C-alpha cells in the first residue's frame, strides 16, 4: 500500500523534527563513524561526522537535527549550561536542535564519573536538588540560543504532570522514553499529549536479553510483516510512526539503517495496528531499568515502579 511520506512533525514550539532518527548511544569505533557518515547522506548525524560533512559541503547545518542530553551529574546549579557548552565544543556545533534532561534522577556533581560512588560501596551519591529547578536551568539554555528546543527523557506520567504544574515557562517538546511493541506507553503518551508533548521512542525494536522474547522474531509481528512484505523491524517502526511517536532505532549496520528507514511507502491497517497494540506487556515489557548500581531504585525520582 503506497502512502505519502511524512518525514517530520511539528513540535509545540513550532520547530520541525524528523519523525525517524538515528540513535547513537554508546556507538563506538569505525562502525560508528561509518554509520554516522551514512546517516549524513540521509538524515541525522553527530560529532566528527557532522563537522566533516558540513566542511565537505555535503550538508548545511540547517539540514540537520542534532539532539544531545544532559547527564544527572551535571544537574547542579550552573552546570546544565556548562554541560551543553561542553557538548557543543566537542561536536563543533554552534547550537543544538534539541537538548534533553537524560533522567529525572539527580546525582552528585562530577565532570568525569557518570556514577559518583560512595567510597567502598556500589551506591551512587545522590543530590537533593529539585528536578524542576534543573529543568528551569535548561530553559535558560534555550533562552541563550544554545538550543532551539528543550525536553526531558525517562520521565514517568507523575513527573510530567508535576513539571507542568510547576512554575516553568517553556513546555518540554518531547519526552524520550523506551517505547516499543512490548512497552507501548499508551497512558504516558496520553498524559504527554494533553500538554502538547510528543513521545520519542528509544529502543523502538526493544532490547533482547538472554531468555527474553524479541520483537524482531515475535510470531505475530512476523505474520504481519509477511502480509506487507516487510521486515519485522519495519513493522515495529511504522507502528510507532503511525501513532505519532518519533522513533530513533540504533544500528551500526549501514544496510539495516537503509532498511529501517524504508517505512514511508506503506501503511499498516487499523485492524493490524490493533493486533500489534495487543502485544503490549506494560512494565513487564520494559528492557531498560536503569538499575545498574545498587541503590538507583531507591532514588526518590526513580521513574519506574
């Protein structure tokens, strides 16, 4: 079934964002450079590949939509702006298109350690700063022209509502969360939509740990993929896009990248979307728990229950 491509969506602040991007979290080495360079020739890039592509005349800055995040060790007073400026220096850019708060948790200040630890323990040192105050610092980053838009990541529905009831003046344009067929986030999407906040899905194909069912070899998804002569990855991504959710699949394989982005020339029927909707497992389908340190689940702003 052919359909007109919808490559971007308009955020609440009027900025246009691609509805399909490239996740580059923890991408490293030659494969990373190859995939980012490949992405430049299509949609979205970062870092050295961005600078090289601009310098080579392949793209101009306005053709790109570059997103970065502020890590919880940079949530202290005056540190949000410092983090963004550091990221700008490292990327060689003058501004970002979107800056997100990576997690609602606040850690002790550190320029080098992602998880500042209590000596002799596996416990992260927490800080008591209010996440609303951190977000207000992010507002100032936008006011200074360091980014076109701002948003949050991994906020649950209660945290979104609390932020919107607080004295903030700029509504976050997106909440980037884990979202896929096994963790559909229907309720969170409704809460965010009420405030004009668009969901962005990381891990849109889920992550497959040993012993866990994968979206990519789910029998129901395979059946629907065969019906449309598509891959299971294309079905999973198209399902998100039809829900108005931005998808950022990660891959270090140029051929898979091309396949993943070939999702604008077909449409999944309403009946088949309902079948895909039924695969939702709620919190049982979550793959990213952010509990890699002993006490992270004890943080007062830990978002998953």
